[in-house]
C-alpha cells in the first residue's frame, strides 16, 4: 500500500494530511483519490484528465521526470501532491 501526502491547497481540498492507496500506477492513484475526495478533482482536474496547479512527487521525484502518469507504484512508495513552487 502506498501513502499519499497532501500539502498546501491540496490538503485544504481533501481535508486530510495523507491517505493510503493500493493501485498499480500514478494515473489510477489520481483516479481513486478523485473519487474519494471529489473536491480534489473539482479544483485540480483539467478536462484532458491531467491535473493542474499541483506537482506529483513519487519518493521525492517529479513523476514528469519518470513515466508521467503511467509511472508504476510499488508497496511502500510515497506520493506527494504539492503546489508548484516558483521564485526568482
């Protein structure tokens, strides 16, 4: 089972700090989380099925630098949904 941590506005949308999921990949994790937390889906899901205004980290690495939403999940993996950080 994988743990999902919610930070910033994502935490506000879900109302919890973390959740447990058991799925094969990031795409299925987001689908399951969207069903469990409808506000998450309403505030962050785009019409093309991708999420906006959040960065998805798997064990501290951005899934965009792995296999994207098709990145496989293993037991004991840690996902984090965080707001993007900008600076200058």
